[in-house]
C-alpha cells in the first residue's frame, strides 16, 4: 500500500512536469496534408492513414481520411517520413520517403492511390474481413457484425463469449475475476447494474450492434468509475453519401422460442446524415435454481433443500433515430434519441423441503410466483463537434437527458404442506408493488489540441445530476382484503451531483510514447428513507491519476507499463434499504450504508505481433461484494451487498491472434488470476482466496462454396468472490454462414450453448453459514438469421460520441 501511495505521488509530480514541459514549446511545426483515392479513382473515405518515420518505420501519428479522402497531420517536426494507408477491400499503399525541412509551414503530398489487383482481389477481401475478436493496444474489440455465432443473439451472449469476461448467477459482470464494470452504450453509461443491466443486455439484439470494446485500464478521459474496466457497446451507424437499408429476421427454437425482426438504415445527402434502427424482440427465457442451506450445530441442524423453476416471456421494442448536420467542413451538430419499451411476464414455483439431521421433516414449503415488470426508457443527446483552424484543436460538447420508469408487481401464493400426504397446513397470499423513476441530466466538454514536439493535450469538464424516486408496498391478503405490511413498505429518494475535470498529455519521443493524466471528481449525494426517517448525506473530493509508457523495441515488438486509480460508486438501487420477498425464509435487501470502492491498477504488457502478454496487480479498498447473511434464530437468509475491507487481484494473460492458413484464423486467450478477499465481516475475519484459470478460443473457417464457419469455447476454473467460491464454468457455441446476391443476402445459422453447460454453481461457507447454490440458464437453441441489405452495403462507420451521461447510466439496477 505504501508503494502505491508513493507511485501516486510520483505520477502527480510527473503530470505537473509534463504540463510545464509541453507548454514550454513554441507552437511550431509543419502541417502535412494530401488526398487518398481508391483504385477506380473514387475518394477513399474514412481510410486509416499513418505517418511513419523512415529510419525505423515507427508510427508518428495516425488519422482517418474525411468523406472526400482528405487527410492531414499537424505539428510535425523536421525529419524523414513516409505515409502509409489501408482500407478494407483495398489492401495497403504508401508514399515514397520525403524530407521535411525546418521553417516549412506546410507540405502537400502527391495524390496517393490504391492499386487494383484482379488476380488476388478475392484473397485480399477475405483477409481484410475483421475477426470477431481483435487485440488492440489498450483494448479488446469484438466485431459483432463479423461473428457467425452471435447472429440472432443478444449483447449479453456476446459478452459471455468475450475473453476474460464472466457473468455470475446474480448477473454481475467481472473481468479477470474483478467486478466493478462500467457499461457504456455509444459512450453513454447505462445506469443499470446487476439483474437489471443483464435484462437490458439480454433484450438488446446483436443485430443493432457494430462492435463491443473492452478496456481494462482506462485513462483520465474516461469517467473514473469502473474499477475492473469499461465495456463500450457501439451501435451501427454510417456516414457515407447515399443510403443503406438492412432488414433482419431471427427465429430461434430449442429450450426457448425467439422471434426478432429488425431494420437498420442510413441516408446521407450533402451535409445531412440520417440514421436509425428499430427491432422487436419476442423471446422466452427459463432458469432453474437450487439452494441448499444448513443451519445449526453439527449434531442438531436443519437443512433447507430448495428447487425453483422460473420462466420469463419478454416483449420489447427498441428504436433509435439520429441526425448529423455539417455546418461546414470542420463543424458538425447532431441529435440522437433512443426509446426502449419492455414488458416481462415472469412465472414460476419454488419448493423447499425441511430436513432435520438430513432426514425429511414433516413440512414442505411451496411458493408460486407471477410477476409483471414493464420498463420504459428514453434518452436524448445533443452533440457539437468542431475543429478550429490548423492549430486550434478540436472541441466536443454533449448534453444528455435520460429517463427510466420501472414498475414491478409480484404476486406470491405461499403454502405449507404436510409430508407425505400433501395436506395444506396453511396458505397465504402476498404481493410486492414497486416503482422507480430515474432522471439523469449531464453536460460534458472535451478539448484536444496538438502541441509541438509530437505532443497532444486533452482536457475536459463534466457535470451530472441523477435523481431517483423509489417506492415499495408489501401487502398481505386477509379475509378477502389487502392489508399493507409497514415493516416491508418503504419509500426512498436519492439525489447525486458529480462535477469532474481532467487533463491528459500524450507525447511521442522517438520509440517512446508517454501518456499521463489526472482526473478530479467531486461527489455530493443525499439519500432519504421516508418510512425509516433515515437520511445519509455524502460529500467527497477524489483525485484519479493515470500514466503509461510504451516503448517500441523493434517492428511489432512493444513493451509498456501503465497505472490508474479508479472508483465504483454504489448503484442507485443497491442503496435502497428495501426488503424484497423471495419466500418466508429468504429475502433480498438493499444497503443505504454501502460505500464507494477504490482500486489502484498497475499493468505491464509486451507484444510481439502474434502474441500479446500482460501482467497486472490491483488493490481494492471497501470492495462492494454480493454477500449472504444468516439469522439462525429465525432460520432466515438475507442476500445483500456489503463493503469488504480489501480485494487483492493479480493476473497474467496471453493472447494469440493468428492466421494458421488461408482458410483458418483463430484468436486464443488464456489468463491466470489470483483473487483474495480479506475483511472483518459480521464479527469474524474473512480470508477467501483462490488461484483461477480461464481460456477463450475463437476459430474462424473459410469453407468451399462461399461458406464461413465459426466455433467458440470459453472456460473458467473455480474462482473466489466475496465470501464464497464458484465452481468451474464452460460454454461452447457454433455457427455457419452463407452469402448470396453479391453479399446482399446473408443466411446465418447459430447453435448457442452446444453442450447445455450454462450452469453457475458455488458455495458460501462462513461462520454459521453453509450454503450451496446452482443456477442453470436454458440457452441451448438454434437461431436462424436472415439479413437483406439495400443500397451501399460498404458504408463506413460514423463519428462516435462519448456522451455526458456515460458514468451515471450504469448505476441503475432493474431487478426483476
């Protein structure tokens, strides 16, 4: 811990030095610009263009061409360079070496053009197809559109296939064994966590998604939330002249039925770009759950042996519409609106047998449940992006408003039966009526400016206001009338304001690249429980330094080290003191006293082209963990979230992105990580640790007659989390694709959960608790997906927005 404190102090000092260093340069340098064309003379829009140093072929700067093929590099110091460009379907091209002299204000390069090669055009096209998983310098990228096994699936099913990602029985997402994930949608953070976030991701069709980014060590430009990293889900959108329209229909059969039609479109003419998509998802989901809980002394104990089976029917509409208008070549304004409307019917039964000293007792408890859970979500964004001259930098501004309305009505019929006659000893009917309104307003400014000496300044400001209103009413039926139980009825209001600012410096010096940043966030929150007359106010200021150094040893060999400090604030619903009924002996409860957790991350990386290695260590204080508590005298179990003193995590990863043959490419990922949870908890010392192993394999095959096949497999060994340990987990998926009519019609057949192995199991042993659980999600099914496109099906990606609400939207939990 002392080492981490020293490291943070050094980083703060380094930031101040970097700021003085970069600002000491005069604002000089040369502007290099040119134009890029395709082999047929058309503008090469949105191609990758790199400025390379001729002496050692190291990259100095990178950019994209605009819609008419223009590119530009600013603030370039004298030296010998060449420009290299690449575009999917066109291969690569490069200029000859040129000399940049002192006192040159600007240099225009000759027209650069891709070369047609009819002999190997098909081979180039195949090789330029992006794999499902790509490893980039600071993140994993999942190219959803190029995945066969994800066709017709959902975003949650995509994440379950991602390297290093795990989803437990409580729907908490972890990376390399660490929880505390921030989920962004087009750069906007969803306020949902836990089961509610999972419900959102499971109802969002993969057909609407372009790619998913997994960033394990974000920098100061990102919100400081997300101690384990950031997952950014980017929807499809284009920004080319012309129009594009794609219709998709998915039909699923197996354990659960599914019907998912949708349409995705884009139209651009001149300065106006319109885009949008709509999908309807009608899907069934089922889950079985077993719980075995032992209470008492070794020679006198009671066992609750519970089995539950639940089935959901989800019907959801999702729509998005947006527009961008270019005021001129350097200034653009945009508008984006989203709406999501979900209706969920949930029904099931749980049966609990009571055993005394492992012998069946005379009573059996049965709980019948049916629930109706509608959700409405609206989101609006206004965006401005502008570039000010050749040296004035870029400004991006966002204003966001997000609204969630969540309602739940759960009805329970509880019966106590005599065994083995099944005679009814008692019956009771109860219901939960809950409602939540969540309003988030956020504003954000980001500014980037090139500096002399291959340096770049990034700075920004953000302000967000989140307001939540929650109420729960618990009723019991007595003599034909509903009577309110005020011991479980409550109302909770929570307001939170966060003001933030950041400064980040990036600099390239020869083979070294430096990045140092500092983010500061001030949080003011106020939570009030009406029935309990309990108010909890918090006001705190935090500093979050980050830094990285990358060294290019030789071509395709890089060594790097990075550090960041991050925070996870409790989600809005987890702060609720509400008590949710499961059965008369099992409850779920919020925790108004839940504190934010803080994590320091250090990572060392080494890449060789085909192989990438990374090793890291993190220490989390006040670690928020899902825990179970037990009241022996009442035979009652309570599930909640609590702060554990320390979570230590160490890991080593290796991944391989390899083209074995012209017809077989693969991405393999392996991780070994160590989790240690150490805390004083419930009057005793907790020390729960385990070394775990994970493996992810994604294989792609180009078959004869234009067929493509994909096979993915994920495995994770037992893992320590909170007060318990989970058992191993594995999942296999397969898919086949064929295209027709010049790639306008695609037919994809996916087989999810081939081995019917989606089972999450574990055990909590702590103090008097001995709890075993098993949750099986029935996901084995075939999915047939048909996609037909009109217009230009080679449209490129549009500008992406990281909105001002990205840090708040994650923290809404929509438990169903």
